[in-house]
C-alpha cells in the first residue's frame, strides 16, 4: 500500500510517499528557517502563509521523486494536530481535497504518533518487541510513553514546563547561537569542556516527569555576567513583529563550555530516566523519537546506559535515521499505514486540533 503523507504542523512543509509503513520512496521537506530566523522563533502567521505557497509544489515533488503517479497512491495521511492551527489547516485541507478527488481513505495522524512511528521507517526498529518505552522529545513535547502494542499507549511522564527541544532553543538564544537551538548547541558543545560548569538536573524523584526551567535559569545566571548592554530596538510602525537581536558578549565568553554543560545536563536526565523506566516496566524495546532524538550525545548516551542492564534482560534500543527525527512527512505516511490497518479513517468533517494529545486509545 502506497501512502502519501502530508505534514504542516509547524514551520516545515513536507510530503512523502511510503510503502507499507516502512519503505520510504520519497520524503521532501521544505523548511521556513530563513523566514523566522530574524525573530528568534516561529511567527505563526508567517508560518501559515508560507505553508500555503509551498504545499502543492512539495506534494508534486514527493510524487516525482517517488517516481509514482497520483493514481498509484492508495491513501492520504495528514497531521491534524498538535501544532499551529493556521499551518495545520493548510495540510488538512489539501489532504482532504486529494482524498476526495480520488475517493480514497483520509487518515488523520497525531503528530506525536507520527514521530513515534518514525522508528519503523527504513527498517530502523527491525522486529519490534512490545512493550516498548518511547522517549518522545521534540520542540513541543517531552514524554515518556509505554507502547504496549500498535495504538496502545500509556503515559508514564511528561515535562512540567519546557519541552526538551524548547529548552535547547531557549538555551541557544541565551548563548547567542541562533535558531533552531538543538543542532547549534550540539555543534558548539563539540569544542567544549563538559566539566567546567556543572548545571543542575531536576530528577523529580518518584515520578517519570521532566522539568527544564530550573536548568534554563541556572544557565542564564552563568551567562548574565558576560553580556554586553544592548541598544534599544527601534520598531518599524509598518511592521508589527519585533525583530530579534542576538545578545553580544565580552571577549572570552565560554560559549562552548556552557553549551557542553547544558547539553550534558539535558542528556543525563533524559537517558537516565528512560533506562530506569524501561527497567521498572520490564520493557523489551526502547525507542527515542522527535527532533531531539537527532542529538548525537543523547543517542550515544541511551545506547551506553542500557549496557548497565544484564544482557538477558537488556532492551533493544532504536532511534530513527537522522532525517526522520525532525519534522517530516514520511513519519506521517508511516503512522498513517498502521492506523489504516486498524481501521482508523476520517470523514470530510476532519478538523485541525492544535492541542491534540495522544489520547485516542488508552492514554491516561
Ligand atoms: O520534532 P521537531 O522537528 O518539531 C517539533 O515537533 O517540535 O523538533 C524540533 C526540535 C527543536 O527544538 C530543535 O532544537 C530540536 O528539535 N533539535 C535538536 C537537534 N536537532 C533538532 N535538539 C538537540 N540536538 C539536535 N541535534
Ligand atoms: Zn515534530
């Protein structure tokens, strides 16, 4: 079965063709980085407008790169939430139209479930052994989920404040590194001395939740003495958005060491809690997913920490291919295939849900 996936939940416009939830024939992602970088974050109105102009050429490109005709598609899968309402509307309406024209199934995909199913793409997970613990870490979410089977989820923990990716993004802004923060912090940390600064970890003993706001404040405290005063920003009355001006620092600002200490603090908590919860639940498989799963230190740490578990009881660890960690439509098409197999399909009344949770099936 060939599924065409569409993803427009935030600032990426993506379309992909995936066969049987695993084989990726094409995956096209158009990023709006250039549009938002001057603001230090995503401006929702600009994101929605850019989705509108990008979507049809991206769908066409996905079909062309898959060397497949529109008539060879068997179903359309689209992210309906969570995300930015204006951006989501674009994808949902295009998918609805395509499915209507071809009289084919329209599959509504939750963005979090899509991230999770990125682990099936390109055979990354191989044979999956349930129950599986999923660490889902992106710009909007940090969740520990127990997946007991396809579509059977139990929530174990979530962030009480910032998501892990959001923490990376905010830290990068404090360090004057730019946006998106994750890859820039990872890059800066490569030259850093991880032991020079010790930043706090919120272990939240007795729960599987996360918290990153204290870490962000601690980083701010280290950065503050190095910051140079900023000139006031002059607003253009014709343009309603405040331009972002990166901070400037005194010579010798230890940006690499601070980036390394920050990354270490986040990775330490994520990896330690994931392995601990896998132990407690007797999980046979650990999967990491979401944009932060692209972080090399996190990937390495989860694989390393799992070695502390005795060989016979050690869960298998999988992480999607780098390109399928951050937002893409292959993961939407992949999840769409598994949803359709379970009979999940939307009617033409499908609407976006900017705060959709992974609650449809057994999530507490
Ligand atoms: O999954 P994603 O593309 O979008 C959301 O659903 O939010 O995740 C984006 C997030 C951003 O916060 C970005 O900084 C983070 O993933 N990210 C990373 C890395 N690459 C992307 N964080 C840490 N290390 C990376 N290499
Ligand atoms: Zn995402």
